[in-house]
């Protein structure tokens, strides 16, 4: 996600690079979703709730990034600053959700130092 956002920040984004980073992101997101399914099946309810928060935050960030990519392809810049600000807020929300998951997972695994 960081690579996509960085590529979109350029005054004139390299659309081929944007598309490559989007493809890479999609592949990695599928891997994460498969891993999350294992955690949902095998993990305690507290971890499932943390996974749900990550999924919600990730979905929110993906939504705004999709709009940004679409706008970049259409050379539409009128909402660029607004989308960037929204992406920044949603990115922080996602990182907080991931951090919370890590803490909970460490506790479940007995590594909560």
C-alpha cells in the first residue's frame, strides 16, 4: 500500500509503475487474507475481533486507493488532496489495527513481554 500511495503522490504518476504496484498489492493481500482465514478458524475470539478490525481498516484504505488509481488513469486531479488526506487517516487506522493484533497475538502465544 505504501508503494501505491508513494507512486500516486508524484505530480505526474507513472501509470505503469502504479499498475505494477497495484498488482503486487493484490497478490500480497490475497496471501494475507488466506493467513487471516487460518487465524479465524484456529484462533481465540479476541484474535478474530482483531482480524476483523484489520480487514475493516484495510478495506477502507483500499477503497480510497482505488479511487486514487482511477483518477490517476483519468488524469483527474480535482480530488487528489482530499483523497491523499483520507488515505493518510485510513493508513494510520490500519497500522493501529495491525499493532493491536500483534500485541494480542503475542499474548495468546505467550510472548507478551
